């Protein structure tokens, strides 16, 4: 793995574990990395996501774009769905930490916009991520995510061509 890649990844991990913040108090760590074929928020990100939620509470004029990314084997649709599921999982963690749902915009990038412009198993792990990016709240152009467990929410997770009866509740999250 190239030296530049290691520096970028080590820097993001250092920002997360140190709790580093910008001069205005915004958390500097902005990436949540995932394992292959997994969309549950990994252990160790709770404090970082709580810091983002607290910052959003103190700045109601701001919003965040929670962008899910994916990489690995599979179709473009699979990449898009995995990116969306990861973004929705980070959104749920931000909500649990106290963020206002009106300040959260979720999008999937699928395999587009990689953090690292390289391919292969060594860097694939670093493309499986969610990015948290701030913007002015009045700049949000998409509709908010539907409530968890609603038919619209399930369609966003499963896709619109899903023919089975949609469940009444969101999937159970990882046991604590």
C-alpha cells in the first residue's frame, strides 16, 4: 500500500481517537469505515458520532450530508444499496446521539468518488465508508429520509422493485 494512503488513513484514525476539533468546535474526523458486506456502524465510532450530533445541536443553521460509499465485488446496484445502507446506519447513530433529523441528508455514492484512486484488496477497505460533510441547512435540496420502519424507508433500503410484503419495523441493530 502506498505511503500516501497510509498517512491519510492514519490521520483519519488519529483525528477520531483524539477527538480533534476545528477552531469552531466541529469534529475533524469525518469518515466511518466498514467491513466488507457490512452496514452496521463498527464499534469505536460512538464518541465521534456523538460529537457530530452535539455540534449539530449547537449549530441549527448547519446540516450534514451523510454519504455512503462501497467497493468490492458485485453490481453497481449492490454498491449503491450498500452505500445507502451504511449512510442510513450512520444517520441512525447520529439520531440516537441527539441530532435533529431535519439536519441530516443521506445519499449513496456507491462505488463513485473513491477516497483513494486505486484498486485492489489492500485499499478496498478504505472505500467502504461513510463521509460526514457539513453545509448550510438552507442549501439542502433533497427531501429528508422517511421515518425508520415506514414503507418509504423500506423501499429506500430494498429498492422499488421489491415485491414481498415490507416488514413493519426496521431491522434489529447490532446487540450491545
